C-alpha cells in the first residue's frame, strides 16, 4: 500500500523523532522518573509496564480449559493452543476434574502450577476474583479475564469490578479485562513487512476493520482489547507500543478513558518518539456518550475537552472506522514529507476540479505550478487544458509514454510533497496504464503517491493486483478518506518536528503567588469579587484601580482617588450575576451620582437578601476586546483552561478554546487561532489590533493558577477580561472564584 520507510528528522533531546522504518529506533527520549511530580502532586512521566511477556509469553495457564465438544471454553482453549504454538509458549491447562485437555496433562488447581514459571493466565471462569488471589501466590505476571457482568452492568457490577481491581493491586500481577475477548490472541500474518499498526480497542468488533488491513498488505503487530480496564488500560498499551521498534502507528478505538492524565502522559511519550496515534473516541453526542457509559462503565468526559486534549498532544482524532484504517495505514508507512504542497492529477477536468475543491476545504495547500513547470507539462498535454494544479491531461496521454513523463515531472517539482490521483472508475485501458505508471513512479521517488480507486466493485486487476501489490502507493477507496489522511500525515510530521513536551517545563514547586493565594481561600465557598481580584493580583493579573467601601462618603472619596468616570459594583460572596440583579452602575462622572449609586446598590442588595462585604468603586476601562479566560475541572483530565469571547458574547456565541495544563506559549497562541471571532482581536472596522501578548500572558497565568490551586479552586472565571490595544495590556474587570 505505502512506502516502507519514514524519513529521519534530526532533533534535540526534547523533540520527538521520526525514525526510518526497518531501522532500530534509538533509546527512548522520555524520562522514566515516575516519582517526578508536578506542583499539584501528579506524575509528569508515564509509568510504562513491560508487556513483553504478555504478548510473547513463554508459558500460558488456561484456567477452566476444556476439550468437551459443544462447550464455549473448548473453542477458546483450541484457539489459545494454536496461538501459543505460534508464539512458542508452553500451555498449562487447569481444570479440577480433567486429567488432560487435548492430550496435555491438566493441573487440578492454580496451586499445582509451577511457581514463578507462568507468564500469562487466561481465566475462563465466571468469577475471576478468587482465581486472581490464587495467581498471586503462584507469582503469575499477567492475567486475562473474559467474564462480563461488571461495571458495564451498573452500580452492583461497578462494585464487583472495584473488588476485583483491589485484589489485582494486592496481587502484583497485571490484569487485562474484565469483559474482554480473544483479540490479543489472533493470528497475525508474519509474511508482511514494513512498519506495523498496533491496535487498541475497548470493543473488539470495532477493531475488525483495522485487523482486516492485513488482507491489503498492511502489517499488524499487536491487538490490545482493553475491555473494562479494571487494571491495564489504554494508556498502558499506548506507552508500551510507542517503544516497540516495529510499530509505525497506533490505532485506537476508545469508548471511555479510565484516567485522562495517564492517557495524556502516554500520548506525550508517543509524541516524543514520533509515533503517530490515530483514535476514534466515541461520545461526541449525548446519545453516544450515554451508550458508551452503559457499555464500558466509564466517563466519556466533555467532548470539547477530549478533542482539545488529543489535539494538544498530537493524537489524530477521526470519526469512522474506515478513516481509522486509512489514516493509520498512511501514517504508519509513509515517508516524512519533503514539501507541504499537494498536486492533484487526473484524466478528467471535472474530477480534478472536484478533488481540488475538496482538498482545499480539507486544509491542504495546492500550490500553483510555476510557468516553467506548466510549459514542461504542455509538452505532453494539449495547450487548451489547465496544468496549473489541478492537472488535467485530457485522457489520451495516459495511454502511451507521455503518461509516465507527466507523473515524473509533477513529482520532480520542489513545491509538491504529495501527488493525489483520483480514478473515479475503471476505464481500461487508460486506468490500467495510469495506475501502472503511478506504481512505477512511486518506486523511484521519496514523495507520497496516493491513488483513489473509486470503482464500487473493487475486483479489477488494476486495483487488486497492481495497486494493492505496491508497497509504495497509498491506495484509498474514497477521496474524503484520502484527503483526511494526507492532511493528518502533514500535520503529524509538522507537529513532531516542533514538539516540546509540556511536562518537561511543568512547575514542580509552588510559586510565591501560591502562598499569597492560600490566605484568600474559603473552602466550599465562592469568593466575593473583591477577594477574587486579590487572587488575580497575587498571580500578576492586572485588575482596575478600585477600592472597597462601606459608606457613601467613602465611595465619593474613592471615586476621586480612582478617577472619573467610575464603575460601582456590589461585592459579596453570594453574588454570581451582578448585572441581572441591577448591582452594577457604570459611567458615573460626579460625586452626586456616586452617592446615589451607593444607596441604590445597597437597597437592591438588602431587598434581594444578598449579603455584601462592601461596594467596589472601580476605574472604568473602555476601548478593548472583551474576552473570558477561565479554569474549571473536567472529570477525566482535572483542571482545564478556557479562553473565548467574553461579556455577553460568551453565552451567545459559545466561541471558546480549551487546553489541559500544562501547556506552553505556543499552545496558548494556538487557542486564539481556534476562535471563530479571532478577527476581533486582529482589529476590525478601524479598531486597533488587541494586545495578544498580554492576553497570552493572562492565559498562562491562569494556567499556573490551575496547576497550583486545582485542589482548592473548582471554578475560576475572568469575565470580562478587557484586552486593550496592542502594547497596552489586558485588565480583568470582573472575576468569579469558587473554592472546593
């Protein structure tokens, strides 16, 4: 299907590496200091279990083995025996009433197993809990529990799963399951070469399409069906797969993450190593999330947070299993791009134009070919056809020597990194000659050659023998999947070439600001606006000049010191939405207005029964872009930081971007690029550009608060944050802080 080697990028110790397939990857760039914690006490590096003896055991115990025809355990035992023979493992059947199983002497119990000599135990029993406790005494390394009826069934099942997990933790062995299947023991073809795909799924059937890629010549190396993840989880397998030299990409089908932080640490490990990770994560909709929870018993998390977290650590998220197949195959086997540009080449002008439109919409760059390159192409293509990109050859040149010359000329262009040729349907002999030339050209270039075979039949020799027989051409059945995979390929290599792990830079010790913040915390309570702004000030976030007063006379004096015009606001721990209650007065320009406002604000608060700690007299700040920067808690990932359009727009447009700490300045700036209203920050209708540097600084300071105060603060909202014109900074006009 695709090329057999990656390009190699030379990078420093903090950057991910892209290693030539077939070569040994260098030793891991990652740190294995699992005791290294960030300021919030969370680990900074992935703890990677050694799963070698799980996938390649020397001895396997089958608990509940059977050879009685018609029993489910018999079929499973037979499959395990065949698998063990392929991997060279000894099998120890265990059954209390059978002297032998399939002619192999049978142990009556786990206690009769040779102590310390069994790598893997497969539990074909309804209740794995008693067996796990016995396996601990036998010093078995790994176990697999197929039994269902655990967290996927509800509260009682979740309690049973927790008891099982506790027993596993005490035992020292590592458990796959429960509610898993036999996918780890499938027959992987050993006649395929090149980099492989390692597969992780929580639902076994959802991995079948990827497993079937072997029939198209794509190698698979491992399959981890994680099930309910009482112990071993997606993150464990992802971390280990990223270290295996034969793995070119990891494909995942994820219903729910057991531990969001562990998943990000695993994704970070893969990013450091330059190993692509492609994932289907269900739960984009309320219905999907509900279904996933009932199937796996896990939280799916807020989808926008999941999406942002995956993107932040370079995980390519796709929606369909067909996309998972095509994208993982391309990322596993294609060389690194030599240029960002994509050329579209076809034998039909309509096909080329359609493909070019879709490619541009997919975010691909189609460079206009130079005049000299167009002149070269017109040696073989009639002058009346466009060859600027897309390139239309009109059909006839494909049938003779001109076809190959056109392809070589396109691949020789320095602006072209990938050639995409859609073949909308078989049209022998033109289509046959075209794919033959494309395959031959692909063998002689380091650039990516993609063919979209659009025939609904798929039995044509040009497809089955020529295209699928090539290890250098990336063959797709749909144009959409092709364009998405090429975009992911370009994005991945761009990502890993610049990747710097945020965990390396994460703070380990509290800042001086944290000590100031501790005194302001009120466990279980919301802070008043005045106290919330003191917290912001402690972390270096600018707030307006203001004073908290408790009398009208003091308010007048404060206004004179702050400087007219002023804003007056009620300040109290129980006030969440001051504007709706009429507890904000703006644009006050005289002492009489200040006195009247003071009386009105205190009267409203008294009428509404809202206790106050005083009235804030604030500097009035105008001429900026209102933004919101906040921190909240996600069930999977912990503290998250959000930025978006603020003021009333925050509830109207829902235009926001989110990241999971830790992250650096590059990610803070990337958040701004994701906003639909980004143009407001760049300046519209004659307004000056906003101070983006100041906004980024506030985002990073709120991130520091999230890291240091995540256990003390459940919610923080700086809204509005007034971002002033370039060079003038940003001012937090209001803030909401809820303590845990």
